[in-house]
């Protein structure tokens, strides 16, 4: 693959992981690199990401998703809505193998890629669904997440029926979306908007935590 220097990319990835003090074994780092190689390989045909440079994929995709991993410390069943190429769901499944991670997307090409990743990387903790999240009847999930999927109000409205009692949404966003937060339906409440730092990436990133309003009253 053009521009895919595995040794160089692994060095940047490992540096970023160490900088963020994430406890990932060598085998997990290799899995992340295998995932990146698959994404770079399939991207030309399946248009998984607008990024074409593997080095940018390391910083803007892998490290970006890894920066959110500590927020899922107490999760057990996670749903990634609008999973696309598998961010953050596949990264979570690799970094936290004790998690059960479900990924859902309406685009068949993208879920075909996710199914291929699951098979090639041997991710037994991953389940892939091809459908609208409104139609999903699995779960319940104690954490539902998304990365650049939709407006927060749509996100919680479409997938709220899948959230376990006492569960929470964790949305990965760039800038803190104050207007989106104000549009949330009354049944939901933002409990925290947490800025996070992504190693090797000079960009604003936030995690938005949302729970049912009665949980926080």
C-alpha cells in the first residue's frame, strides 16, 4: 500500500499511546496497526474515510478514538451508533477486550468492512448490525456512543430505547456543542462536557455525557 510504512506508523501510534498513559500490550498495538492496514486497504473501494494518508489515520482516527477509552472504564455493553469504519467501536474492542462492543450502521459496505475486521483480527467481543438504530431491538447497553454521527438530540432520540437503566451516552465531538445541548429533549440531560487531549493532534476534542434527566435530579 502506498505510503504504508508499518514501522514508522507503529512508532507514532506507540508514542501517542504512551503519551496518553494508556495500558495497551504489544499485541493490542499490533491489532490496532492491523486494523489501520485494513482500513487503508479497503478505503479506496469502500470510502470509509476522507483521509488517504495513513499517518493522518493514526492521529485523526486511532489516537483520537484511544483518547476516549478511559471514559469507558466502567462500561460492559457498548453500542457504537453510525459506526462507519469502526471508530470508536473497533478501537474500544481492541483496547478493552473485556467489553462487549456492538457496532451499527445502515451502509452495507461499511458493515461488510467491520465484519471483515472482526474476522481477521479475531475480535470475539464484537457484534455488527446493518440497520437503522431505531429498528434495533438488542441490548440494553450501559453505554451508547457515537463519533461525528448526528446532532445530539437525534442521537438520543433514535437510540434512547436501547439504553439500560442507569446507563449513559458518550458522544465524541470536536468543539463543545452548546447549541446541540440546548436542543436536547427534556427527558435527557448533559451531565458533563469533558475536554480531552489527543496525543499528536492539535485539535479541540470533547466527550459529551448524557443521561436520563430523572437520573440526575
